[in-house]
């Protein structure tokens, strides 16, 4: 009986230990130590968590260091290194470190006009057609939903709204139905759509509100002086009616001129109001609309400014909580730097849209805008002479703060391999 009691007590102690271990500080610190770390050679220090004075950290470049200091030097040239945590010569964890040459891009800050052309025409609503037999909704009868894209009618590719009306009129006059091909998410759907004559204006209608383009303003984040690829906005563009991401066929960006700022308030986001002409000379095309922003290639050089010189980027693990700046336009086309604070930084090993929390601290910007406003999305964030990311979303209940995305993920979406080779400007 006594032995059974001892075994049960030991078992209970072990069970409690296993349940509480994940919540202990040393275990949490252990989990926070990455297995792999990518760094740039021009940074002479990295921060690694300390597991206490009893744990020794060794590296391939240095025989021993005090982990409690948390700061470890590493190789000055590109290559591979490693950090090993040990306790009484017993290895606890190894961190593989890959050291790369710096990657340089030109920070943006320019206010840009954005014009997206959808794939086919986008269905943004239904309406009733008044006929002699009552009101009918042809689009709903055909099971066409808001957010669908009409990409073909009667085997003819549809690229804009002007191509739809003649086909509707012809089918109505012939008392025939339209063979419609839709894109719904990743699905391709075929349906039949019958036009009806509206008794009020004597025109044939299909009961759908459609649109073939979307326009707005945003901020340029960066461009690569070697590849001419750029990234802007920092978040996906969704249709204002369907609330769904706009699937683009093509698009373009042009210069824009900020003429007015509507200040943000608690619960009501502010906005930049800018003028731009889509017939102006294109700055570049738009080939991608993703959760990390819009991307494409520049066709014309951007105007030179104080920040036109290529600047090295920083990886998520090199971003520090504390002071930084954003580049943006609040009047005309003038790019200015404004003080912000990185309140929180998440060291991400995989692409994610919310990597930082950014708070506006610049009194002049707060006076002008109230904080982060619509149209400021994409404003580059600079810290210690490096481009670290872009402003994305404002906190609706606190317009002085919002999210930022790490620049690595925007460059990745642009199709730029920052680890392939150095692109340092001469």
C-alpha cells in the first residue's frame, strides 16, 4: 500500500510539472529562441533571449559569451554561423544563423492614384426590371451573385461594361437567353441569363449593377532601382460594394496631388483627398493585388526627393520597439518625414500582414490628420536608416495608432529575392 501511495504521489507530481512547465518563464523563453535566423552582415549585433547565467552560449565565431547580456556579435561577411545554448556542456538548443549582404531599395512616400481593371466585369448589385408581367430580377433568376465576375457572354470575352449592352439588346430583340460564364472565387460557373424589356424606358435589362474598374489613392512604399519593381499600399484593395478583394486584369498608377485632409476621430477614420487624372502619364502598371499591397513595374522614373537614394532594408528580427519615422504626403506632392513609435514588433518567420503596431507621435502630423488616415496606407516606415515596413491599417477607435507590415513580405510579394545577391548601389 505504501509503495502504491509513493508511486501515485510521484505520478501526480510529474503530471503537475508537465502541466505547469509550458507556463514557466524559462520554458517560454526557450520556445522564443528561433531555430533559424537570417541577418544582414552590416548589423554588428543581434538580440537572442537569455536562459539565465547558468546557461552558456557558444558560437562558431566565438568560443563563449554570457547569455545574460543577450547581445551576440556575429560574422561580418555573408555566410553561415551558429549559436548553441548549453548547460554543463549539454547542448540545449542550436540557432542556425545565415548572414547575407544588405539589400537596397528606394523608399517611397509619394501619393499615387490607383486604377484597377477587373477581370471581366464585376457584379456589385441586383435591381428589379419593371415588365408588363410585374417586377423581375433576371440576375437573381440566373443565380448570379454579388461579387461574381462575368468573364464571357455567348463565348465572347468580356473586358469592359461597353461590351455588355449590345449583347443584351441583341438577345432581347431575338427573345433569346445569354450564355454567361462567371468566375466565383476559384470556380468557373456557367448560367443562362434572360434579358427583359423595362416598360418604363423600353430598354432590355438584365437586372445587374456591374463595374469594370476601381480607383482610389494610396502611398508608394518602395521601388527597386535595379529591377524597377515596386510595392505600394501594404494591404489588399477590396471592392467598396461587395467588400471582396478586387481580382484584377490589369491596372496602372499615376501621380496624385493631395489637396485636403479629413481628420480622423474615434470611430471615424479620416482620409486624404487627392486629385489625379487617369489619362496622365503612367508611373507604372499593376500586376498583383494581394493582402500585402499592390505590385507591378515602374514605367517612368519617380521625381527625385530627399529620400531618393537607395536604403538598406531590415528583417523582422532587426526591428526594435521605439522611435522611427514614416514618409508620407499631407499637402500637394511634398514627401515629409514624421515621427512615430514602434509600440510592438512581432518577429515573424513566415509572411503575415500585421507585424508591427505603430503610433503617431509627431505633433504636426497629429494636428494635420489626427493620426493615420485612409490614403496613408503604404507609407514607408524607417528606423535607424533602414526601411522596415509600411503603414497598413488604422485602429478605428484610436486613429493615432495602426498596424504595419514588415518590408520583407512586401518584397517577397513583389517577386524580389532579397537573399539571392547584394544589390548595393555603387
